[in-house]
C-alpha cells in the first residue's frame, strides 16, 4: 500500500491537501511513518522560560497560597496590635496605620502585575496543551479509521473467499448430483 499525505487527506479528512494545516500534515505524515505525535509539552514550555518567568511563577505560586494569606494575616495582626496597644505612645505607625497602608499598596501594586504575567503564561501553556491534545486526538481518529479500513478489507476478502468456496462446493454438489442422476438413469 503506497499511500501519500494527499491520499490520506482526501480519504480520512475529506479535504484537499492544500487545505491542511501544518499540524494536520504532520499528523498524517506520522500516520504514514507509523510514528507517535506525543511529546512532553512541559519540557518545551520549561525550555523557553526565562529567569523572570520562573520568578514570576514562584511569586504567583506563593502569593496565591494559604500559607501566604495566613502569614500575611498574622503579620497584619502583629503590626496593628504592636502599634496600637504595645507601643501606644512610641508607636512606629500609629492608628490609622498610614505606613501600613503604603506598604500594602506597594505590595499589591507589584504583586498584581506579576500574578497577571504568570496567568498569561499559564494561558499560553493551556493553548499549547490544547493544540497538542487536538493533534493526539486527530492521530487517534486517523489510526482508528485506518483500523476500520483494514478490518473492512479483511472482511471483504473473507467474504470473497467464502463466496468462492461456496461456488466451488455448489459445483461439486452439481457434479455429484449429475453422477447420481446419471447412475440412477442407467439402472
């Protein structure tokens, strides 16, 4: 069976070869070559990450954790109780905690864009994963169609073989019948 990408595109995808995307051509070629299309997308994404990307992801991972939230609540309780009751007259940041508000605003101003950068990268990673999933699913569908074709060919050849065998047996029965009728006519 000498198949080409053009043949497979027409037969299985019901499309002209020039209408295929690069991914679909790659999948059809892998079907012809009997190779896999799976790959570790995590390695590909990790290979292209810069130092800043890794730092942003770490900050987002820490900033979005219960450990950070509970730790920050503990810090706020210490700050406010320390400045409101313990230090009272010599408070570093007396009530209404203007310096604390400034610190919180700076943290929020820096943390929000870093988390957004991390989320944008995660969105891109999800797109890469979805494209890879589509590629693997397409390859699986093509392989299933190829198996159906092979089964249909086997069934067809088996039916043709059975038909030929039935015709051969019918011919033998006809000959036996002729001999029997000829033998009973001579007696």
